[in-house]
C-alpha cells in the first residue's frame, strides 16, 4: 500500500469520509467529534463544515454551530458559490432570530439576500429567502401576503426538487391559511409538512423548526388530538437518535402542556422547569410562555404561592398571565377580581381560539359569583367558536361550560346531556383532569334529579382522579369543606343517613332515637343549611364529603 493510499484510508481524508458516514447515520456526537478532529488537522470544504454545524446544533451546542456556519459561509464565498453562502447565512439568521437575537439574525438574513442579488431567482436558496418575508407578513397579520410568499416558495421548491423548501413552504401556507380562518385547509398543509419530516425527507434542523411550528399552530387552534399524534410520531423518530436535542423554544413548553392534558403532571412539571432553564437565560422569546406553563401546574396542584410567583415571572418575560391568574384568584375566593380581569382581556382579544379559553374561564368565575345569566352569554359565544373551529377540545370545553350553566339554571336533565357529551370528548382525548371535572358536575346533576347512586359513583370517580393527579384544591372541594351550617355531630349523623336514602323511621331505629326527635333534627338541618328539602340537603352532604 502506498503512503497516499494509507493517508486516504486512515488519515484526514479517511476521517472525513467516516464523519460523513456517521452524519448520514445520524450518529450526531460521533460525527461532530470525528469531523472536528479532522478540521484541526487541515481545512475542510464548506459542505463538511456545514455538517459540523448541523451536528453541533442538534446536540444543543449553539455557539459551536454558529461558529461553524460562519466558517462555511466564508468558505463558500471564497469558492464563488453564492447559493452555498446564502444558504449558510439563511440558516444562521433563522437560528439567531428563533433564539431571540433579531438584530444579529436580521443582519445575516440581509447578507443572504445580498449574496444572491445577482443569482437566478428560481434557485432553492432564493425560495428559502422568501420564508422570512412570509414570517414577517404573518407577524403583521397580513395572511394574504404571507400566503403569496409561501406559495411562491412552494413553486420554486417543486422546480428545484428541494425537500426542505417544500416542507417549509407547506408549513407557511398552513400558518397563513389558519390565520385567515381557513383552518381545515390550513391543517392539511401542516400535516403534509409533518409527513415529510417523519418520513425522513427533511434535513434535521428544518425538521425541528417544522415540528415546533406545527405544535404552536395546534395549540393556537386547540387541536389537542393533532398535537398528540405528531408528538408521538416525533418521539418515535427521535428515539433512534440518542444524541438529538431537537426540542427548543416554544415546543418545549407545548410538550409540557400535552403531558399535562394526559394527566402526567410530574413529567409535565419537569419539562416546564427544563423549558424555563433553557429559555430564561439567555432570555428567549418563549420564556414567558414557559413560566406561564409552570404557573398553571402549580395552580392545579394547589401550590398558590408558587403559582403567583410564576405568573409574575411570566408577565416580566412578556406573556399574559390570563386566564390562569384569574382562575388562581377564583381559587383564592376572589371571584370579582377574576371576572374583572377576564372581561378586560376579552375586550382586547379577537382571535377565536384564544377567546374560547378566556370565555370558558369567565363562565366559571361568573357562576362562582352567582351571575348565571352573564355566564350564559359567555357560554353561547364559546359554543359558536367551538362550532366554527371544530376541534374536539373546544367541543368538550363548550359542552362542559354549558352543562355547568344549565346546572345553575336548575335544568339538571339538560345539564346531564351536555356533561355526558363533554365526558365522551375527555375520554377520547385521554384528558383525566377535565374528565374528573365532568364527573363532579354530573354528580351534582344526578343529585338534583334524585339519582343518588349514580351521583355517588360520579363523585368517587372524580375523587379518585384528583387524588391520583395531586389536584389538592379540587380534591378538597369534594371533601369536607368546613361546616358552614354549624351542624352538631348528631345532626351530621342524621344528614348522612338522610343522604343515604333512609326514612325518618329507619333513621330513628338506627340511632335509637324517637321518630319525632329525628324529625326535629331534619328540620334543624334544613334550617341551618338554608336548603328547602331533603334532596337539597343530600346534595350538600355529597358535595361536602359527609357521605363518601
């Protein structure tokens, strides 16, 4: 074997070939290590430096990735490859903007435009440079201009056969259509982009951007089912790449939300804390969203002081604390403050799915304040939005809110129908916390209809779920919540037997009392509790844990 042959197989050239092979196999850490060592021995071509940058990026080494991409940009320029240089400048600019450095990012995107100034308009890189224009139009709520930019990019992608550009343009078209109100067609474009990602047609960095953006859109339109499906698919896809750190920015937060919906609160809390650590310093745009998600989990677990602080941190990082903060105020017994906050934010909110979340919370606070007619108004609008947007989660929210209002209006039979519809949605979406709420409301409806057996079962189901999740405040609301009627121990015994369906004669025999004494106890109980009859007293007993 000659010296040259030996060098090719075991020296720098051989190492470069090995690094490329490892990159193709998505062994990111090994590819990064091998190619970096090779670069220390002699200069690499720009395309190999791009491989180093990509491997560093997916391992979470952002500074190293940026530095390598800058070297690749200079290398392409020195070789007279304007498209290559523009591609490097584009990805560097996009990465910086996503990490909350718009000035540096914008500067690199400007370089990309300048680099391609004298190149043909239909190369793949010219299509990539339409992406920032489309994103800017989306930020300005100019969905028509955004759709035009992304559609033009799609045409260039088709002519050039560029899979990254095709997937990014499909994503952008979906975002623009959803912003315009054409949700059904919009999600079809999102799905097309995600199919390309999970099929392995799209480069790794573009894959991460597309997945995170799809999650954001699914969250915005409250399409939990689609979020769950694509997250499961991406988890399987990422499972074969142990070095991969794909989840960045907002998608970290949305993954926590999905875990929360599934009742995996401990895992959701861990993911939310990881999001805060990654996004808060150096500060990134999604940091406020991460703090808000953390606050929501604290609130649900009954940790009010921690929730208060996290909502404060969310505001400091530019994220609205509503509707979570209003629901915290409601839990603290201040329904008026909660209602005032929600009404103010609703006046400023025009996006339908965002209004839906606020309306559901407003209906809850109004009912707590005894304003059933105002709650009915909120629920009517919520129902209209649910019909327009047509996602299962919104259908569940609308049905559950409607059921709660019907209960307050003493329409228990109609309430049961709505709550059962909500229950079916929560079961389908595997959302145990919301299902527990439906169980608790159904128990009240069944009690009002005199069906104590079913009410008991519904309450047991709610208690079991709240206990399993660690929903301390909700569990307490179903347990003994004090004794506002100031019942004596004997009266509590009598009430428990009344709630179990016993007649005065049977209660007298059980407690070894005269029937007249039992009658006096029952009368006193109704008076102290300020309820009109035995059925209402039974409802009180179940709601306050006197009967388990």
